[in-house]
C-alpha cells in the first residue's frame, strides 16, 4: 500500500512540474521564432550591403543587428542574474561587420537568451528585479521589453532591405 501511495504522490508531483514550465516554454518558442526571423532578415540582405546606411546619421544594417545583440546580452544578464559573456556594447564595437561575422554574433546573442530561458521556472517569471538600476519590473515584464526592443530594431531594417532592392522576409507571427 505504501508503494502505491508513493507512486501516486510521484505522479501528482511530476504533473505539477510539467505545468510549471508552460509559460516559460511559450516564451522560449517566441525567442526561437525571433532568432529565426532575424536570421531571415540577415540572409535577405546581400552580404556586400551589411554596412549600408540609409543616411549618414543612422546605424548601418550590421550595426542595427549588433545593437540587438548587445541589448539581448544586457537585458539577459539582468533578467537571468548571470554575467554576460560579452562586455557592454562589445558586439557593436566589432570591426568585422561582414555578413558571416554579424550572423555569428547575432545568433550567439539569441542563444544566450534562449539557453538561459531554459533554466528559468515559471515561478521566477513573477519575481521583481531592478532593470538597469532604475526600473522595477518582473522578469517576465523585462523579457517583454527585451523582446519589444529586438522587434523594433529588426523592423527598422525592413526599410534598409527595400532601399537596396530586396524584399523583406514574410512576417513570422507564429
């Protein structure tokens, strides 16, 4: 009889662990989709146009992508409470703005967020944290801000693609 109780208890507990990560699993899926979508943007830009700027006063295509990367590291380190493997603004400071290098750096930045998300529990999503020393947010709210930021800058590059005669990737909402 004790064995049956133990098995039932273990089954009930395992069920709670399965549901515990459902929200985080959805967030991971969104970040994986964003990574794939950003890669489609980078693949749509001709490799010899990564340094293209619509005007002299704005970031180049490569700089936009590297800005996304630095923000992913910056937000991610605060959200997950881990040290960023890349120094502040380091990606944007790279002198190698070749398509190959930018794609490698951008993917690594997304992987940093996605890999850390995989160890985040749903319970921790609602914990309050201080973001950039001035904003009190939950981890989930900070993740939303980080997602909004990368979406904003990727969206700006739609114009860059059109100005060099390329068609932007089809919207990837799901």
